[in-house]
C-alpha cells in the first residue's frame, strides 16, 4: 500500500469514527491517557499529512529488529517447525 493510500485510509477511519458516540468517547479517553490533551480532527489530519516515508522507515527499523521477532501460532500445527532464520526481517 502506498503512503498516500495509507494516509487516506487512516483519515477516512478517523472521520467515520466520529459518527459513533461510543467511538468518539473512546477516542477522547485514549487521547487524554496518552497525550494529556485532546487533538481535534483537523489537528490529527494535519499530523497524518506531515508523516514522511523516511519517518516510517526509521520507525520500522526501530521496532522490527530481527533479534526481537517472535511468532504466536494457534491451532493444529501438523509438525510445523520454524527456525530463527525464517523469522528474521
């Protein structure tokens, strides 16, 4: 997915979430817990638009490190075996 499409998807989801009272209240509570303030929809859209592909790549390198990758599998594994190399980024 391109960065443009991802930004548009996120903005669309934010706008649609404002239509539900429950979702709106959850959003307000989450913002209060995480940021100690409320960001309006225009603020959030502005912040989304500022994100660059370089910033995303930097975050991905920080969070997705090969030595800390793990996997969880649920169900009948039928002898499935995974090596560390198969989990590497």
